[in-house]
């Protein structure tokens, strides 16, 4: 598949979708119903989570505040239908959304406010979002993956769950943070064992094999591994070079459901980081190294057309960080036959 610009109407549709999601829906959309309980009327909200409908009470049907909240939820439901229609059009135009395993997980994390509070989507799932963001069709973005990687930009990553709604959000407050969120998507998610029994898990795996991993930049030599993220009841594995990857991260929309607003690295930084990671792979990781280089090469080619200055800025920033950075970047560029 050749790298080709998306038709202007498709680019405009995506830009409009991103604009509509610039401010996360509040409250989230849902369907409203009226129930009589012990002779009194109450309004309930229902939402689909993890393929199952979950319902919770908003309060008495004659309470003005409850009526106002129900009206807001109905308005958001109408807007969500419009966004789903837009996403269907974008997919018919050839853009990809996250897979059936990644999509619900991204949606759950976004609803909990994690992408607005320091979490950044990285890896292959982030790469799949770049075509819509850059306005180009890219090869290899349709490949499904069995994992989703996230970087906690700091150890203070936290959820921003609404506290004035029902048991849907209260579950997260009572549960074990990130694991509780993921189990609402798929009840088979479990925290993978860690080296230290007391350590928070940094990986969460479902019965189907879908793997969610948390990473974080190295900040000091004596840092614990994993780094505890107490607000999430989870840990994050520290890796070098991640501080460069997530610096200046940007907002994007994943084409799932009615649109998932999240945070991804700048494409130029993603590409340069892939050069570094490819060089530092272990000798046995040939397939992963090739994938790193391929993704970097694809992004360099499209960025040379879409935003040429960004590549030069990202390379310059990385090279100024030290000789190890320079050696890794230059070696990978030589492998790709790129002179920069």
C-alpha cells in the first residue's frame, strides 16, 4: 500500500470530529428511563460497558437537578449518534479504528480521565491513529495487535471520575483502580505477577491474551521497578528515552464507538524514538527491530510531505541529548539508507 494523501473531505470530517471532542462529553451519553420504586418515581441512566448494559439511578424524577442532568445525558446521546455516523463514514473511506479488544479499553481509560491526567498511548495502537491525524493513508496500520502500551508521563497519573453520579463511576472509586476499569471491559483481566510480591502490577492480561502494559520514563537511578502509581493501584516499568517520546504529546481521536479522545506522541518524536529503540533491541528481537524501523521509515516519508520541519526538530533535540542517542539514531538511519 502506497502512502497517499487522504481526500480533503475525509480530512475535514476527521478535523470536525476532533473539534467536537475537544471537550470531553460531560456527563457521558446514555439512555434515560423512568422507574417506580416503592411508589416513588426515579430516573435511571443506562450505558453499554464491555458489551453489557449497566444501569444506575440518577435520583427522584421530580428533582430539578436530576431532570437537568437527565436532559444533559440525552443531549450528549444525540451528539454521540452524530459522531458514530461520522466515524462510520471515515471507516468506509478506509481509515482504521482500534480492534475489538483495544477499542473498549481505550474508551474506558478515556472516560476515567486518564488521558487528560498524564497517560499517553504509545506503540502500534498509537501508530494506527496517525493516518487520520496526518491526513495520509499509511501501510501496515490495519494490522491487529494483541497489546496496548501506555506511558505514565509522571508518577502522579490519576483518574478524574465524576463523583456525583451513580454506581457506574462509584465502582472505580471502590475498586482497585486500573484493574477495576479494565474488568468492566472484560471481567477476565488480571494483574500479571511481579518480581516483588508487594509491587503493583504493571501488566494486565485478559483470558483472550490481550495485554495492557504501563511504562514510565526513568527519572533517577535508584527508582523502584515497577514505579508505583498509587492512584491507579498499578505500577509502571521505567524505560530510558520515554521522556523524549512523550514530551509535547498531542490529542487525537481513535475511531471507536462515538470517538475516543486520547493522547499520543507527536509523530516525529514517535519516529525518532523508534530509531533509538530499534538500535537497542536485543540480538534475538529481529522481527520487532524490523517493525520499529519500518514504522519510523513510513513516518519519515509522510512527514517529509506533511510537516518537514518537525522531523528536523525532533532529530536535533534527540541528538543533543548525548552520544548514546546520536549513535543509536545514526546507526538506524544508515540501516534505512536515510541521510539526515
